């Protein structure tokens, strides 16, 4: 099972905090994710200071996530999805990595840590394969810089996805060219003011095109090249302009079917936050926050492994743990 024996250590024989113990704690715990709580439930005597020391001194990187997720993916198929999510830290004043930024969940500026995620899916599996923490004050990188770095890593790891799926934030020309240069196909949402041309030298916003007769149109996107774009009207009246560099996707329904898989990363973000305590670390130090976030990803992989192989949802797995404790108490 994933993360059962990382680095060959058996945590049951150890009295200090280590990776297996911490990841399993995040997987099992329901609401409390502090070092103090871990020290209370540890099968061996464990001081909460040991947890704090381990979090602040161990250097874990996203490479460990790939080591654990690799067995779950088929690199020659499926889709890669890029998106970011803000970890809420509403009361943090001196916590490292926390900054004021826009949250899609709250539709407002909030205090939080932004994580840019790369997810692989075949429409059933939900497997995070890479991530980056958005910290421009330290490294000067934008979210799009991080996304292109992860695309480069995905190429080195042998990914040949059917499509890369993106929302409007990540369909910058730089991202799209980076994807195309690798021989990959993409499907993404364009903002309504994106400039396209159906007549050489004459550009209009994509929203200004005549959509009355053609549901899918071939256009030249400024600074990029030929694409297909379709105007999608949701039942509630919301309008989205979905584009692709795959010029064979001439049917609107086919484009919609492929792009619907992008919602898998929203499902992932919800599960990651609700089931692993990724937002609940109260440590002030940067290294502690980074290590906690990595461990939360590994905890999610444990839950996803069980869901794939035993058809038990993430939420039911968590409930099964607390259910046994309640049964013992009632007995």
C-alpha cells in the first residue's frame, strides 16, 4: 500500500516523529491535526516537540509525491489538469508563505497559501502528480511559471496525455505554446476579451464573433495560431468559450465531453482539504508548512489508492475509522 514503508522504516518501532507516522495521522484524524494531538494518539510515547522538530527540520520535496503517485497513472493516456487552490489561513499574522490573494471559493481576497497543482486523470482516477507553492516574494515566479516547470517535469517523466485541460487563468500564450511545443493537445477556456481573427489583420474579442450558425469556429488566436473555439452556454445562462489546438474536434459535444474532465481537479481540491487537514497546520515556519502540505498530498494518495482498489470513497474511509472508535466506546 502507498506510503506504508517509505525509506524502509517501520514507524511502529520508533519513538520519534517520521514520515509514515505523520502521513498516517493525517489520513486517520478527523478534525485535530496538531502535533499535540499526534502525541496523544501515537502508539509509542511521543513528545509533541518531536513532531514540531521533525516538521521544521526535515526537507521534503514534491519529488516524493511523484514517487508515490507513479504506480497509479498511465503516462501514455489520460489527461493532465493544471489549476491552483488557496489554503485558507484567515487568522495567520506571522505565518510563512501566507499572503493576501484571490480565492475562487470566497470570490474575494483572503489570507492563504496558494498551491499550483498538476493532476492526472483517466476520468475515474484522481491522482496528483506534482505541485508548486506560489511564493513570488521568495522566488519571483508566477503561477504560469510554475505550470510550465511542471509541464517540463511531466515530459521528463514520460507523460503523453491525450489532452492538457486548463481554465481561463492558465490559457496564457506562454502556457499554450509550451504545451504545443511538446506535441501535446490542449483544451482550455478563453476569457471573453481574448483576441482572435477570422480575417487576416483584423482582430475581435472572441465574444464578438457571430455564433448564430457555427457552434465551433476555426480562428487565428493572436500571438499563437489556428485554434478551434466553441461558445458553450450553461443551463443557468453562464457562457464559456472553450478552445483547443486539436483541429479535429469539430463537434461541440466532443469538446464539451473532454473539457468536463477538468472538473476532476475541483473534486480533488475539495477532497484534499476535507480529508487530509492540509489547511490545519498552525506552524509558523516555512519548512514546517511545506512539509505538512507534502504529507497531506501523500495522505490523499493513500485514500485514493483505497478508493481505486476497494471502491470505498475518501469520506467513507474516514468515517470507518471514527465509526470503529464510536462502536468501542458504546460497547
